[in-house]
C-alpha cells in the first residue's frame, strides 16, 4: 500500500524547507531522503536515550574515550548547544568573562571591517528563510552582524575573513543565542583552529599542504596522478576548511562533523577531506587534465554518500585509518616552514 502525501511534503513532515530553514531545490530527492531518514530516526532515538542517561546540563562532561565515542556517534539536537559549549571549553571562557560579549557590542568596529562584514551578511545562506531581509524582525542578519563585529574586536589581529560568516551563521541557527554563538566562534578561532583565519593565510595554506602530504602517505597513486596533472593542494579544499564544510555539505552532516571538531580539533577536517578523496579516488584517477580534476573536486562534496551523515561519519574514521597526532603535528610543522619560505 502506498501512502499519500501533500505535494512537496515527505512523510516526515518536511517540505520545501528543511528543519534548519534551508530551501530545498527543485531537484531535491525526496525518495532518497525518506529512505535515509527511515533508518536514521531510529539511530537518533537510540543515541538520544544513551546521551540522556549519561548527561544532563548540571553535570560537567569530562574528556574521555566514552565522550569521544558518544560525540563521534552524534550529539542529539536538543543537547547540541550545551554539549558544544562544554566540550569546546567555550562555557568556561564565557563564565570567566561573563560581560565580554555585551562590552564588545558597545565598542566601535573598524569601518573597513564593518563594511566587509556588511557585504557578506547578504551573501550568507541566501537560501535560508531565517536569513531573510534585514527589515524582517525575525531575520538573523542583524544578530549575525553583531557576532561577526564582536569577533573582529575580540581578535583584532584577524578582523574579519570571508567564510567566517557561514560558520557563525550556522552556529547561530543551532545554538539560537548570539552570546553562545559568539563564544563558540571565538573559541574556534583562538583555541581549536588558531591562525586559520589570519590575514597572512599561512596556517590555512599549510593545512591544504598538509592534506596533500596525507594523501601522499595514504593514497600515493592518487597523489602522484594529481601532481602530474598540476593540481595544487592550496586550491583543493580551501573553501572546505575556511567554512568548516558549512556551505558545501548537507547540514546534518556538517553538524555531525562539528560534534567531533569541537572535541577533537582540526584533525577531523583532515579526516573528512581525506575520506572525500578516498571515496572518489577512481574518478580522480580517470582525470586526464587539470580542469577535469578541478570539476571532480567541485562535485566531491555532493557525493550521495555525504547525505547519510551517520554512515559518512563512520567512514571518516574507518576509511582514513590511523592518523597519529604526533605524525600529523610533525607534517604540519614541515608544511608551515615550506609555506613561510615560499
């Protein structure tokens, strides 16, 4: 027996707008989405039960193998804001300076920075109903601008960097609090991804170089082929890393990546990038010229496998294998030195 449904709505009650406010394209595959959600909803229910029996908002989370396992399997949506604040240590930083965000809001932003932010506000998630026109009283454009201006004042050595708007925008959608979104963003910049957004771009360029070295280590044939085609690693995943996949992958998958990022740090981004390359290695090896390789990298984040966030997150640990922290740190240092010499 087939069930009837309202045009544009799937049987989970979702229509042209997803649960996060993003408009779905005309090409949205409802059938594949329903197939995924039928199994994922039961997974979510199991995870929520496990989390809620081990965590409440009055209990502090301690870093442990169990916490890492729980984060890798996904944080329930209703717990996500508080858990992110705790595992990233943003909550401790906010408690230490409870008036900081309010104080920053009272300060004057550098005019050039304010203008750059203002230009990007209108380009942030234009397909999301919550980032509609500034004149809409429910629009998140003004709160986003407040957060980004406060970030620029908290990090004057950086100011503002394109891509930060997508990260802050998604944080705002999830935690639904300007202050918490500010502290999570500030913690990312100062503690989890130091120098990622620095004007000299040394750290972010080095991270792309590091991705190349990891591909050389894990996928030597792919690395040699791409090098022969003249592919430069600094061009491969720049947007992936700058926006932490926020504007390039399915939202639910990005949130699962961030569940791990806030606890484990930048190595998670490398695992995601390496997994995307590994899963698409045959397509990359078939490329016979540079433009073909560029096209594959553009499409790589749209691989259907990324829609099933649960399976994809399992893949980023199983497909990539062991990535010892000491070896990654050593390779990163080499890449930074190479970038500084160039």
